[in-house]
C-alpha cells in the first residue's frame, strides 16, 4: 500500500516539475541606472521647432518723432499644428529711439518766471527783449520707448518639412514704456543759472532737472505706461537647419498715440 502511494505521488509531481522549468536562459539584466544622471531632453529628440533671435529695424515712430532705430529680440516656442502650418507662442522685446523735427512750444513756467521778474503781463507772455525768459521756442522731442510683448502668437506656413523660404504672420499684446524730453534748438538765455533751467533738455517742455542730478548721471524725462498691440508678416529664409534670416514688416498701435508705429526689420534666428 505504501509503495503504491509513493508511485502515485511520483507520477503526479514529475510532469508538474518539468512544466515549471524555464524554457530559455535567464532573463537579461536591466541596464544600470545612474541616479546622478540628468536626462537632457533636446539632445535626445533633436530639434523641436523653437527659435530665438535678435532684431534690428527702421521705425517710423508716433508722437511726430519721425524715423529712428529699433533693436530687440524674441523667442518663439511651438504650440501645435493648425491649417497646414505651425503655431508658436512668442515673447518679443523692442527698444526704439528717435529725435523729431523742430516745432514750437509754449512754456507756461517761463511766463510765470517773467511775471516774477517784474515784467508786465503782455511782455511776460512774449519773452525777450521785454522779459528775460523765452515763452515760445523751438524744440525737438527725444523719444525712448520700450515695448514688451509678454503674449503673442506666430503662425508659420508649411508645418511639415521646413522649406528654405517660409512666410509667417504674428500678432500680440504689448506693454509700452514711453519716455520723452524736449531739447531746445538754440540757447537763448544769458544768465547761467536761468540757462540751466530753460536751455537744457526740458521735462514736459517746462524746465530741466537740477544740475546736481545731472552730475550724478541720473536720466531725465517724462514717461508713462501704455497698452498696445502689434501685427506683422514676414519671410524666414533658412540658411541652415540651425540658422535663419528673417525680414518683417510690423505695425504697432499704442494707447493714446496719434499714429501707428511702422517698422521694417531684419532678424537673425537660431533654431533648436
């Protein structure tokens, strides 16, 4: 009886043992992972379609300040594909400089100074020779303007293989810092102290800052923050897979300005 039981157990267990035996060699060991290794995305996947660039432009500025130079930079990060092209999120910064043509202003502070000097009201309103300080005089407006676009969208045509020449359009929201001062065309006051107030760059067309502030190198001028927006179209010429030359026309509107800023710019773009 005991031998029959052992034989039955042997018959049942042997096939089960062979069924559980591995059919191949041991599984390959997993590659060693270095915990100090930092995974860098870009070298592993290649180019993602982003671009950063520097710009230089000729700008026709508002506030009747005429033409001047503009410099800046931008970065465009891909968002997705749409209508056969590519949409990118764009941040743009631009700095503009201009110096307008001479025009005539009326300085009410000079009129008050003439009255304080003892001139009658009629002579005080005219200035020299009946009063010491010129009330109406020719000046030029010096403009310094910073335009920051924290949110913009760029649409580049041809979203598949990048052609050598690719058109694009862009638009965005701007925050604008406008700084101006008026520079007299000629010196008209003989008194040195009075000349330091009225014959220098005028803040709001009224008077200059104190000489001690000039000595400290502090900039002068009046300014304010304004809202604005821009729209542009351009062409991107691909010099290589990493480098492009862009040409662009842009129109920018600024809150309260009597005219639109127009510009024609060139840019050098680096792609990754």
